[in-house]
């Protein structure tokens, strides 16, 4: 008997079907992938199961018993837990406090915290989820925060764990560690549903896979009976286009983006140490490095969000070192943030208002000192069409769009008007293969138009695919700059990402 059966689930938002007669079943003790593009209806289906959304029609059976959850509390009572893509943790509380938050433990409201911590530590050790129970959430890495979310479910005796895009924010090393945890959970009898768009990970860790496309079931199969090419075809309904990076055409009339001895010191700590780099017009320079080695600081100094302690930054001969964020935008610098919900969008505003975050000072949309709403609406509608943004309408709040469609709106906004430079920080993080291909093609198109592009990505394959040159960063220092050629030694790049110097020849810094 199936542990879980969802039969003919229907759900619509604003008249648009998110799930259309979707069927899904889960066996005891299996890892089952729910695969599909952004906006395919994966998270909606699991939010229905978890009691966040109500279904319009259809049946849900848990261990053969028909159930209907009206809140996550109901699902948790049946030992079903969910880790959302954006974690539900309180940064100002400790790990222990977050795990027991909302529970009336023995001694409530003054429970024995020492005893609780001992139980949490026992659970964490059992599954290899090492964590400091007294650490504050705000001090933890993304991978550590994910461990807290999983421990929180296991502490509540979750039999089924639903994980929404669990590797979207993890480094390759953290992903491998995470997969080991999943294998331990499966061996202990837990069932896991992974909501994902990453086909290689599906092949690596799952027992079965169900593909959704545009809200419909496409296929359910044993992972061992299907290959990556077939899954790709099922997922996006077409063949992917190959990415072609043409040779650079130099523009002698422009200097491009130049960093000269840029340093950043905060609280007595050297965040950036004498960084020098020139990105020519029509060139993509990729930054390779493990997250947290100065990438965010580098981006924010270039954008004027932080003020460098020393050094100069120029764009086509203009000193932009002291300019603010608005002045950078007016000069023609686009910014794709690594955290779209925190830095890139206002989630309660609609598509049109979010597009205006960059264009509200653009003379094209202003008439007699007022914003011309009709022109803004037309511009947003064109962006929706050009970037294939799936949305019920322009007045839809951004929080009701999938992560991939939120990212596409940022791209449409930041790439508008042929920018002189683009700082792209994790531009494809959390995107499915179809959306990733689209973003990469857009970056190459801007490159062909003479844009200077700084690409920062935790995905080394993406850096290698798109970049003309690669710079390795470690603890706020550039370890080396290398032309992206067949002679590039990836083992040396990997060593430099870990802080070890290499004998391989690179450009002088």
C-alpha cells in the first residue's frame, strides 16, 4: 500500500490552473523527486498536501485513509513535515529555540533547556546533522540552517519529509553532505519528496521521479529506467539549445569596467584586499570561489551599496568610486542579485511596480513630472512576453510567482536599455534547465552588444561555459586570472578556490 496518494488534484489561482488533474503517489522508505520547470506546479501540489493551500478538487490518502489538512499543524500531526525553499527560521533565536518553537514541552513555559538540547543533539548525531544547539541562526551558513530545518522535522517525528529545492543555495560540497543525510533517512525508514528542477541530482539520489509540466502530469518512472535526456525532454517539452560563446570583438573606443587596488575594511576586518581587474566591452569575466569569500562585498562595492576603503572604480573612463546606487543605475549598470527576495524585489508589490524600481526616474515613462502608467504597463507587458514570465496578470503580487519567474522579471528589468555593464551574482540560482538556458543566452546577447559582464556563480560549470576569463577569489583576494581555454587546469582552479597557490600561469594581479 502506498504511503501517500494524491488523486486528480486541481488548483487554480486567479483563473489560471496551477495543478490540473495531478496524480502523485509515494511508497514507504523511498526518495521521490517531483521534477519540473519553475511554475510547473510542484510547490503548489506540496503546499496543498501540507495544508498551506486548499485544493479545488481531488483526493488525498495517507496510509489509505482520506485526509484533508487545513494547516501545517494538521500535516505535522500526521507526521508530515516540509522544509521550504526559503527557510522559516527566526534569526535572533538559537538553534535549540527554533527547533522547539511552538511546542509545549515538559515544564512549559519554562522547559528544561538542557534536557531539550540533549535530545536535539542525539537526533542530530544519529543522522549526521552536526550543529551547535546554542548558536544563533543569524550566525549560521545556509547549509547549517538547512540542517536546523531538517532536525526540526525529525524532532517532531516526521515520517515524510518534503524538501523544496533543497540544494538551490548549497555549494557542491554541502550538496554531497546533504545527500548522505538523505541516504541515512531512507535507511532509517523515512520517506522523502524532493521538489527540484536539477536532473543530475534526481539521477544521483532518487528512487523514482514524477515530472510536471504546466500543471499536468507528464510521467512517473523509476529513476533507473530513465536517462537525463529523456527527463529533459519531458520537463521542458523541447530540446535544449547549445550555448555558443563567440570570440570577443574589441571596442577600442571604450575602456570598460576597471577596478584598481579596491579594498574594503569593515570592523577591522579586510573584506576585500587590493583587487584589480579590467573587464573589456563585450567580455564576461567569471568569478570562481566558494561562497562567502568576498563575492558579496565585491558586488556591493561595484554597485555603490558599500563604500570601498581604498582604490578606484571606473566605467568607460568615468570614476564611479563615490557614486551612489541610483547614479550607478543611471550610468547604465545592471544588477542581478543573489537574493532576489531580499535585494531584488518587493514581494508584496505587483510586476509593474517592481519594474518601476529601476525605471521610475527614466524620462521615457515620465510626463509633466508624473509617471505615465500606460507606458509602464506596456513596458511590463512586453517584458512578460519577451522573457516568457508565467503570471496570471501584471497586477499579481510577486510572492505569488515561482522563483524562476521572479528571477526572469529581475533580468527583464536590469537588462533593459542595453546596459554598459552588468553585475550578475548567481543569476541562475534556483532556476530550472529551461530558464537557466534562457538566462545564459541573455547574458551572451548582452556580451555581443558590447556590455561588460562580471559573472559570479557557485556553479563552476556555468563559469566555464560563459566566461572569457576566470578570476579565482579566496578570502577577499584574487588568487589568479586565467583565460578560459582548453588548457585551463581545473585542478589548479580548485586548489586556488581552497586558498592554495598554483604554479599555473595566469595574468599578473
